């Protein structure tokens, strides 16, 4: 993977974090566990507002969800992913939510006119971080997987 950029002043506020810096490594690992993301063998380091995540996971999807769960927290502006993936697949596109966006109009924009009902694909690709299709916010970064043919 690589380095991903996030908006530092938006996202979930974790205990111990501030607007200036990310939460501690332990607090970020707890955030991953809260989302039921398997982090055995994954290390998280914090350097100011940058998070470095390394280790190994089973799938590209799992690695991307770890990056998004870390990056979509208050105080994080960058996630440097050094995660090795056992069975790599095509990486999903990343999309930063804009004011007024809905999952439906994101699907229409990225998948094509008439594909609004495919918002469920985007929602499922971002669970468990998303708990409801209407609960997205400007600045949040989402995984946008390719549609099955």
C-alpha cells in the first residue's frame, strides 16, 4: 500500500486525542478492535499527526479498512501503510465525502448514471466503520470497490 491523506480536523474523537495530534498507539488499536478489525500482527505508531501502520493481514480489504479506521479519527492527517497482504487483490478507490453527499449520489457519480441503488455496495465496503447509510460526514474517506461484472 502507500501513504493516505486525511483531513486532520474531522473524524472520530478518541479519548486522548486532540485537534493537533492523533491519539496514542494503544488508543488507536482500541479503535480498530471496536470495529472488529483483526489487528493481530499489526503495529501502530504515532508521530504527531501521522500514523504508521505495519505488519501483515490476510486481505487487501482488511488492510484498507484498517487504514480508514485510523485515518478517519480526529488528529490524523496521514496514514503510512506498510501492511503486507497475504492474498492481495485490486485496491478499492478512496473517496473523500463532500458537503451534501449521500451514498446514493456517490454511487451515481462513481459507478454511473442509474447506479444509485449500488450505494449498498459502498455501505457494505465500509462496515463496520459505517453504522448507517445516512451517517457520513464531509471529510470522511470511504472505500469504493469496483462493481462485480
